[in-house]
């Protein structure tokens, strides 16, 4: 089992959903976790549940000033693992019906946020000559997904950012990878299935089956599996510049 004793992990979107699951996995492996999110209550509550080896901060990853303030408050801590998990699903609608503001919100959080967080926390890793960055992408960045153009485009952008960044900082001893989950059981996918059912004029069950039937295992993945995948990636010393698919075989 991968052990992270003595390391500190910063996880954005860390109070709920995938972020919380990733935090649980890393904390369980011995890491100190710093939970960051736009809303204080979820990250504070989870940090209190963890007790020891846990801290929390608020941040708007799309805002350069907010990210800079976060970096300043954590400067005395040795952040050696950065997990850019914060993201939004965006609208479920044909592209011609999506507003510029909706498009910009998705790219602001999913792509600009990843860029700003990496730019803020990579310099210290470079100086130390070690570090891990894992950016959450999605299988939706690698295959067509009707009525989800902003989300799909943003996740492909995260994959491109990460693979290039891996070569920029690899010589400094830093590994940069992406994890691309497929549909993950939970409130976000339930919301997407409801909206897709409305647009397609089908039932919630039919919209869900259309997604699940594309996977080799015939199911969605779980939040716990995503947390386990991040932990496994951190335990692979030669993994860098990779995009790891975790979709129950949806790409296949």
C-alpha cells in the first residue's frame, strides 16, 4: 500500500464529492491534507472529521488574487502533492443555446483554475526538486458527449495542459499526470441524467442506461475508486505525463 507519511497534499474542491473521497484516501495513507474550496463549511467540517493531519482554506481557483492569497497562507507548509479537483459540470444544452457566460464559467474553473493553482504551487516544488501534481480530467474530454461542449472541451484542455507541463517540470523531479474518471455515482451525475432526460424526451433511467451501457463493465465508477486511483498513481514512481482512464472500460 502506498504510504504518504510526512507529505502534505492540497486538494481543491476538497469538501465534497470526489475531492472528499480523494482526501480520505490520502489522509488514510498518512498524508496531511489541506482541503480547499469556495465554501468554508464543507472543507471545515471534513477537516474536523479528520482531526489530526488536516487543515482547510477557502479559495476561488478561477480568481488569481484568491489563489495568490491561498499560496501565501500555505507558504510555510511543504505542499508536495497538488490535486486539482475543483470543477463544474456546466450546462447540458446544445452549443448554440449556451451563453458566453456559461462557457466562460466552465473554462474559468476547470482550466484557468488548474493553470493558476499549478502556477502558484509549482515553484516551491521546483526548488525542492520533488512533487506530484494530479489534475482531474474526464473521459468526456476524449469522446463525443452530446450537449456538453464546454465541459468536454475544458477537460481536453486539462489533459493537454498536464501532458505539456509534465515535460516542463519533469527535469526538476516533479510528476504531472491526469486522472480521467468516467461517470461517477453521485449527485453530479444524477443532475446530468435528469437534464439529459429533459432534452432527449426520455426517462431518467433511459438517460442513465445510455451512459452506463458504453462501459465494458456495465456500470459507473464510485468516488471511493477515484480516491484509490489517486493514491495508486502517487505510488508509481515512473508515472509522468500520463492520462489514466478510470471509467469501467468506457474508452475501450
